[in-house]
């Protein structure tokens, strides 16, 4: 189902595609810096990894061996920044998170086995490679390009640490769990992802954030596509109505010239921010005001 495809810490700029972001940003190339772990010794290869999202959601560090100190995960200072940051990973370092207390920043890089898609206008990649935390929403998938991501140590299965209001636990099987202000996420050792806000759903009035699936549609032929929100604030009800009307026009041979009555239009094109190449062209629909857009993906 795939096609194509941290918020910037003050210490480095990054392009972020997330289920909360919108607008167009220019890509910034920068080096990802990872400090060698001083505490990681061995990965939990002998423990079976959860094999489903349900298992990932219910996994806990049952063999808890102790609480680690946040100081163990304090990143070394940078010459160009006076801000403290903390970084923690799971046992093998494949998934981890960075916390910057001064601006309540929490973002993660996760080894998804099936990366959630976050197609967004103006951004070059659509596959999530991490998470961003929003105080009014929780954790949501994000795609990071460049930026500075550092970690100072690894948790072993059964260990946990509290860092500036965020609790991280290493799970049996190599997973990692994070909780903050009643929100949580879990990534299993096999890459299965769960959070209390995933998958995103439209609000009662139909409005939705980037990465929300409004439904299915087959505007051309008999092949069904998933209808993804590509701009925050898009109204799924309006988008699906536009697709239905486009389908009716297509049957009459007028799809490319007949106007859509609710102020939407549809075409096959690459979204802004991506090269206009055949593999980047998708069936998209957008509102005349330029503030709403969906893209169809198999």
C-alpha cells in the first residue's frame, strides 16, 4: 500500500512531515549524530518479539530490574548550544527518543516494519521514520529529513527511566514504550507500532490531519484506492463527495471538464515538493481555496 515516500530541535533544523504539520518547508541537509551507548551491552535476542500490533500495545516490562537515572541519558553538550538534551534507545539502538526540556520537545526515530504514510504537500518523503509529540494531541507519526538526533544510552529489557515528564520502558523482546501526560506509544522489537492516537481519525465535523484515511474510492476504473489527507484541516466529507461526483462524471466522459459542485477539482499530478515524474503522479483532489487536499494511494 506504500507509494513514495526531528521538528527542528533548536540545535539543528529538520524537515518534519507529521500528522500535525502543514505548509511548505525547504529541505535542510544535516548530519545525524548518534553517541555510542555507554550502557547497552546486549540485545534481547533470546526473547520472542511480539508479532502483532495487539501484542505491541499490551507488552510491558514484566521483569523490571530497576529504575535508571535520567542523568545516565544526558547527552554531551554541544559547542553551539547551551540547551540540555537527553537521548534513550531500546536495547539494540534501533528505536529511540530525544527529549529537550527547555522547549518541551520530544521526538523519536523508530524502526517501523510498516511505516505509516504521511503524504503532505510540500514535503519530499511520505513514509514515517519516527514520532513527534504534541501536548494537545499526543504522539503521531512523522518523517524527518536531516536534523540532529542524539542518544546517550540504551535501556535493557525490564529497565525504565523518567526524563522530564516522559517515561521510557524497554520491553521484553526488544521493544520500547513511551508515556507522557496520559498518552503512550509502543514499538515492538519486530517493528509493530501502537499508540492511543493511531490511526488518526476525522473529527466529528469531518476535518482531519495529514495521514488520516478518509475512506476508499475508485474514481477511474474498478481499482480501489485509499484516500489520504495531504493538508491539515481537510474535510473528509467534502473530499469523498467530490470523488463521488468525479466518478459520476467519469462515467459520462466529462470527468476532466465537468466542474465539481462543492468547489473541488481532481487531477493526476505530483504534489508540490516532489519531482514531477511518473512514479510521483497520483490522483489528487483539492478545494478551490487551496487549503484542502487529498491524495489517492494504493
